[in-house]
């Protein structure tokens, strides 16, 4: 535990005093959430963050594919109109 205490002492020294109420609120919020969800809360939280990042990446790719498909359809429509 000495490492955790030293880390906590250094972490609070780096936080401006104006943000202490916010930091305490966040710390207590995650403490309560951790107690409610159990010991694997950190793992759940990390998996949720990873899933959100991955889903955003997939959605970005899908939107890009839709744009490319629309552009290809428009080009194909222009080509078929020229041949008539």
C-alpha cells in the first residue's frame, strides 16, 4: 500500500485546489458505482470505453462507405444517361 499512498499524495498535489470538490465528487461517484457493481467494475468500465471507441470507428467507416456508394451511383447514373 505504500505505493498507492505515495501515488495518491502526488496525484492530489498536481490537482489545483479549485478542482478539489469536483475531484471528490468523481472519486465518491466511482467508489459507489464500484461497490454496486463489484470488484470487476474497472474491467467493465474499460470494456465499455473500448466498445464505444470501436463502435464510433465502425460507424465512421460505414458513413464513408455510404458516401462512396452514393458517388458511384451518381457516376453510374451519368454514364447510363450519356449512352441513351
